[in-house]
């Protein structure tokens, strides 16, 4: 399936540019009002990037033990921000510190700029290596999900790019794909279906070498940063994350388009919601794996994996949804102008582009229908 310039791409790109303009207009005042690390409303400039930078600073200062101890971590942040910035933790496994530490060598805002550019570069590289055309890649990079990821200083652009690189694996020992898959273990839920995709594509070398590399990384992290940090991460951080996901409240609830969050909003019971999420996701994954094995087109398999990966994850945010944009664009390729079904598919692709904003409206209104839209994409691809 070669890159094509579907007429609807112009509409999608125009929507991206309108959203970009609105975002610049909305955030210009708060950005000009930054004092120290904070916006005028007291939230950190760069959002959650302050957690990555803080984790890196703690590594450089030799205070590894404080990284996965929330009280110590937040006390360290207070020492330089000099203001409370809410509940903060470093939510990624210990080997992620090798990624975080280099950014702490720079001033905060210089590091934020480098981090943002790195995420966009990896996402763009993943799009192009996967086979997306220039306009398709531009839509992904300018999508609301990508821009929200920049605003919140999050990992969504980086991990989406890593998954796309892994999905672009060539035959043989593809170093880029193998390295990307190994790095994706900092956010492993994003690569849930990657091994099955590689099996369907017969990428045996990628499977074997990624397994070897992941085992090697795991062994090395027992030496540095050490087994104690793994104990703290599993015993403290994962429990805290699970509790926040199931019982916490705040703006984050409006940003999560998952089946779990939809069920939590509707039932008011986080424990019941996660159980029901698992019961719903199991048949969805069985369906996705069945289709993965029966499709004979690599791009359709990629689109399927992207849609299913997002739908299966209970804790995914609107700034992670550039994967759905790629899936929608790959779907749109199959419906050139004049083909039956072109209009509904174009509308579905547009909904995937707009979902990062729509999920906020849906969840706040008490009608969390984002999973139904994602399920429609999964079925159609």
C-alpha cells in the first residue's frame, strides 16, 4: 500500500492547524507569565516533564533511594520549585533512569526543549520508516495528541514513535526496530501486541534479539541502579499508581479514553471497573489476534495493532493517542475517492484525530463513549 494523498488529508491538516492556532492563542498569556518553574496558576511549565527532570537530578546527586519514595521525591521538587505542585511520582521502571538522566544535565527549560524535540523527531522517524507520506506524517506531528504531549511534557510522542519503529521491522537483524522495542519496555503496555505482530510477519530475528536485549537490560539494571530500586518501584510506585487509577480523582479522569475509565465513571467503583475492563478486553484481544493472523496486508496489521493496543490499555491518556491517528490514516488509504464507504471512514479518521479533545467532553458530561469509537476503528481496519 503506497502513500497516497487522499483529498481528506487537506481537511485533517487544516483541523490540525486550527487547533494549533487556538492552542498558541490560549497558552500565550500563561507562557509569558511563567515565574521560575511555574505558570501563573501554580502548575509546572512543561507539565509532567518536571518529574523526568527531577528523577534525573536525583540520579546525578546520588540520591537514587529517593526516586521511588513519593514523599522524598516531592520534597526534592519542593526544594527547587519552592511551592507545592500536587502529588508527584516517577512512574516508570528503573531502567528509564538511563533515559531521564541526560536531560538533567541541562537547565530545566533547555532540557524541556530538547525533550520535546526528541519526542517529535522519534515520532516523525517512526512515521516515515513505517511508510507514511509527507502529508500523513505532518498530520500526525501536528495532531492534537502530539501537541498535548508537548504541553504536558509527556512520553506519548516518544513511545508512539518507538512502537512505529518496532512495527516497521525489516527482515533480518533490524537494529532500529529491535532497539526501539527494547526501549519501549519503559512503557510496556504500549507494546502489548508487538510480539504477536512480529510472529504474524515472521520477524523471527527481531523477536529473538529483542528478547536477548531486554534480558540484558534487566540484568544490567540489577547492577545499576540496583535491585533495591526495583523493589521500591514494584512495592511502592506500582501500588500507588494502581490506587490512584482506581480511587483517585481529578482532571486526569477526563483525559483517559479507556474502557476502564468509562466503566469507572459509569459505576463509580474503580475496583469493579478494572475487573469489568479485563472481562471486556479479553474477547477484544482474542478478536484482534484472530484478525492479525488472517490479514495478509502488513499495513492493515499495523493499523489493527495500533487500535487494539490503545483499546486494551486501562491507563492511557489523550496525549498518547497519536497511534489512533496513524491507524485512521492507514485505514483511509484503503478508501480512495469514490469508493463505497469513503465518507464514513473519513469521518472515523477525523474522530480519531479529534478524540484527545472529545474524550474530555465525553467524560465530563458523564457519557464516556470514547471506547466505542475506538472499537469501531478496530472492527473496520
